[in-house]
């Protein structure tokens, strides 16, 4: 699976434009500015739900496209508005007692992140869900404003092909693909800025002057 991602990245990266920034950047998502929803088509009606994104941070080098960091989804907090359907989803589909989290680990960022305004990017990486790893490539529309950013992404999760249970019943057929919509906001910082603040924080930590000698 990782080999497939490597070939894809190599092919697309050769066509990607040179990034507008040259130092490593850090994208930190703010939970209060983040919304993630999903929709599963069904025979009689669509099933809409909400996903809970945890703290997330992505680091990437605009010069090379190399990326790291992760985005975590707490599947135990996912909801569809129906207690019975949520019980079925958690117990039989997600199996959240065994697999409480879904984790996306970034590997590469393709495209040019403009210093301000909108940019079209592609974030590639590996998703760990239900005990297995899957390659994922997500188109992202990002907008930078000073030291903050917002982004939107729309992508599909073929959950049945990924090994999760088909929730279809005899008279209610459900699509095997979930469409996920993510809207996020957060802070955009250069790596040297974060490192400098960390060092200043250590030097000015008020608790250091209150610590006595070790006993």
C-alpha cells in the first residue's frame, strides 16, 4: 500500500508547481473552527452524520512537499441523530470498543500554498481504520489570511471495501461508500517561529524559580 502511494506522489510531484514558501510550515487545527460530516446514500433516505475531529497538526516543507503529522477522528463520538442507528453504527459497523479511532498520517503535500488567498492542494497519506491501513489522496481547498488558515475537503470512504460491515437490511439497501465533508480552521506558523516561542517559554517559565533543590 505504501508503495502505491509512493508511485502516485512521484508522478504528481513531477507536475506540481514550485511552492511559494521555502521554510517548513505547521498547520494546527482549532477544534472550535472544525466541522466534519458524512453522508451515506440509502434506498429510502440519506443518512447524515457528524464526526468528531481531535487535535490535529500537519507539518510540511513547501520546497519538497514532504509532510508529517496526523489528524485523529474519535469514532466513538460519531452521531447520526438516531440512538438506535448510532448504536448499530458503533457496535456493528465501526466496532468502536475495539477500534475507537481513525487516524490519517500525512506523507506528502502537492501544489502551491499561496502566501495569502486561496490555493488548491492535494494531501496524500495513510489512513488507519478498523485495524488496517489504506492509502488516501485528498484534494484540499485552502485559504491563508495572515497567520491563520481555513480549508475544505470532500472525499469518499469505501468503508465496506475497507473491511467494515455492510449495514444494509432486507428492505433497506445502503451505499458502500460514505461521502465525507470537512471544513477546518486553524493557525499557520513557520517552524522557526514555533521553535523560538518554545525556547522563550522555557526560559521564562515562572515555575522554575519556585522549584527548590531536589531532595
